């Protein structure tokens, strides 16, 4: 039970990246203005965990997305703390994941110069920041289920009332 309770933010984040991997394209087709970041070269949403490439994307892009999604889940899993610490870990994870995605985008663009690389990195950081702030509260709420023990409570054992 404590493993599930302590790992709940990571489980919630894993479900989120799976949902973006499975339903992210359907969401963009239903809500058109969400495609604007992709139209200007920014990574869309959270990285999606996929097993096959989406549309005409390459295997390298799919692997980059999956690695970025797993990095995000690992950042949240490594966070030991409450709401704000988990939200911060999610935000930091989305920034690192967005940088990984921007590096993959740059590698796939042929003939791009150093200016394009800087634009990919800046855009990736901006997109990661926006999505991290917008969705980080969800795993943060899952972290509220954790029980933190203070130093004085660590040595005590619960006493059953007899009567």
C-alpha cells in the first residue's frame, strides 16, 4: 500500500504521458488552436509514450518522444515530498523533456544552422515551462496522499487502543 501511495505521482505522470501518446493527435484535431505551437516548430504538449511512430514521423522522433516521456516520469518518481516539490519536479522534468525533444527536432532538420538550434532550444524551454505549469498540479495532488514522518514521529509505533 505504501509503495502505491508513495509512487502515485509517478503513476499519474505515466498515465498522462500514455494519454498524450495515445490521444494527443486526436486532441489536436478536435481543438485546432492547440496545433499552433507545432506549426511554429515547438514541441506539442507533454511527450507521448508510443510504441510506433505517429503519422509520417520518423522512428528517431518516436524514440526521442518516448525517452523524453520516461525522463519526465523519472523526475516525478525521484521527487520525495509534497505538493510543491512534486509540481517542481514535474516542471523540471517537462523542461528537460522539452530540451530533449528540441534536440531531436534539430537533428532531424537538415541544413539548419546554429540560429535554428538556439530557436529550437528556446522554444522547447518555453513550451516545457507552459505545459509544466499548466499540468504539474495533477501529480502534485497525487503527492498529497504521501505521509511524511517528522523526526519526532519516526521512532514511534502506533499503539492500539484496548477497549
